[in-house]
C-alpha cells in the first residue's frame, strides 16, 4: 500500500501546483491554500514527492515576498500621489468650509507639482508592476517545471533524502 500512499501524495502535489499556478488570477488566495497543504504534508512524505512540497513552499515564500514588495511600493506611491494632489487642491481652492465646497478641477494648475514627485511616483509604479510581473512569471514557470518533474516521478531540488 506504499504505492497507493505515494500516488495520493503525488495527486496532492499536483493539486498544490495547480493552486500555485492559478494564484496570480486569484490575488494569491489559492497560493495560500496550496502552501498550507504543502506545509501539512512536507514531513509526512518519505518519497521523492516530499521534495516537491518543499519546492512549492520555497517558491511560495519567494513570490509572496515579491508580491509584498510590489504592493508596499504601490501603496507608498498612492499615498504620495494622494497627498500631493490634496495639498495642491488645498493650496489652490478656498476650502475653509468643507460643507460648501464647489471644486472645478478643470482649472487646476498642476505645474506646481515637483518633477521629482512625478518621476518618483511613476517610477515607483513601474517598479511595482515589474515586481508583480516577475512574481507572476516565476510562479507560473516553477509550477510548470514542478509538474513536469512530478509527472516523470523525479525529485526536484537538491535536498532529496530517501527513507
């Protein structure tokens, strides 16, 4: 029945790879589920499938870090942009009584926004997009690579131990 157990482990590893693969399209929720499953099974396996669970966990944390950095940068850029625009509006319009605000933003003079702010915010958004793209390509590629190795009954990574 060891073969049946190994087959169950392989099937679960396929499921985790599938969850990781669709994670960019589910805002990472399926990656969390897949990583949790891999954590639950990583020490219970004695076959080569254990290396796949460890591989999945390692790559989950790598993409989590990249997506986290991208999100942090995007949030910082959004805060800076919002603060800059709020200060611009505050300085150009009389908004002493917020209940009677009548803003016509068509005549807003944006020429007073520092070039460094524009460059900083736009480059921050570009870096955030690149990190997101890198993480997405990484998780898709590692999922396909893992499935191909698993399909050929091969371990993945360097830390394979036989029981």
